[in-house]
C-alpha cells in the first residue's frame, strides 16, 4: 500500500519541468537521492514541520496543506538568498484517503511549479497527520544572506503587508468564511503564502541581513538583532498594515506585529541603497517598506518606546 500511494501521488512530482535545470542524478526509487552540486555554489538546507491542529486548523483543505508545507520552506530559502533546487517529504497519515492525497499532492505540485523543483524522496508512515518538508537550494559561494549581518545605520525593510495571515487565522478559527475581498485576501495569505524567492535572490547583492517573517515581525526582527548584536528603532506608522488588519487589531496595535505566518521578508540594508531597492521593487512588482533603522544600542524601540521581546511572537512551547 505504501509504495502504491508513493507511485500514484508522489512519483509524478519527482520529474522536474525543465531538463535544463535538472539537479537530481537519482531521485525517488532508491534508498537515497544522488545530487551533483554546482561547483560555484553552496547548498542551503531548510526543514519545517506542520502538525494538524497546531500549524493549520483541522478543516484546512488538503490542497492548502500541501501548498503551505512547501511554501514555508521556500520562504526560508528566500530569506537566505537561495534559489530552490529540490525537496523531500516525510508524511505521516492517520489513514489512506485517496481524495485527500490527490488534493495534497496537487497543492505541492502547484507550489513547486514556478520553480521547476522536483520531489527527490522522503518517507510515509501511519500516525497523526504530520508533514515535514526539507527543501534545498543553491546560493553563490560565500554570498548567503544571514541574520547576523545587520549594521548600525542600516535601514530596516519589509516586503508586503504585515498581519494578514494572523487575521486570516482568526477568521478560520471562527469558521466565519470570507465575507468580503479583505477576508479572502487574509485567508489566502494564511493558506497559500507566496514565498519571496525572486526578491531574496536579488537581495544577496544589496542587503546585509534578512529573515522571513514566520513567527511575527517583532519576534523575527528580534532574531536579527540578537544574531547581529545590535538594536533597532521602528516607526509604527510606516509598518504596512491594511485597514482590515488595523480594525482587527483594535486597541492592541502590536497584535499584527506578533502574528505569524506572514512569510514576507524582513531585511536590513545601507540607507544609501534606497534607489536601488526602489528599482528592484519595480522590476519584481513587489512592495518594499522602510520601517526603521538599526542602532548600536541593543533593544527594540517603537516610536521611542522600549519593547520587551519576550513572547512577542509565535512560540511552539
């Protein structure tokens, strides 16, 4: 049964859509994959696990689960400036459900399609629904974006809107459905995040540090500050929040900044790179927002007020 479902639902994902970008010398079908790395690149490896009822509501569609399982890993690659190359999957299922597996594999396939990346292996087991994806990508040798490169005087930027997925999760948990266009956007951002891969690859020549916003803007920016040994000052009104998210936040204006699942990029770059970033945003048709600056003094300020970063984002424990 295990090999039948692998052959039916996952073997088709092992063939890259472009033979010119073939990365796997041997993919699914043996005890392991065999990969020949480009001589001028380093391998970036990222892993994320999604657990039913923890990382997605119980009634999330199989397609959306498949999409998100890969997308969150692509976002990690983007944060390091890596070009996606291939991925593996460990899938734990409570039972074999043909319709569910069809939707799940379609979600994986559609998320992978723009990058032409193959599934190269993994494992299937029985148990509570759990999905672990490991994605690998290539980055030019010595050029990976790290969390530890932020410098005093750097400007802080984010891509896209903040807090949409957090609002989407609130809607999903309330089982309200989408009442309007803003609701549809929030639920789409929750269930089908769009990894900023093209932006990440371009930022290796511009940015000093980067991270993807998975646990919340404040928590993830805090990781950059800790790794770089610096502080930051943010201007709240420059943080991109939609009208719907502001209404959702109410009196708790930090709520969107602590919500996870944005999967946008937060990065730092020299203030004199603004024109270059404006041109890049136009080229890629993305929105980039300057929200603050890196300081020598440790800590995080918003509008001059010191924040305690403890419990300012998602924490598994």
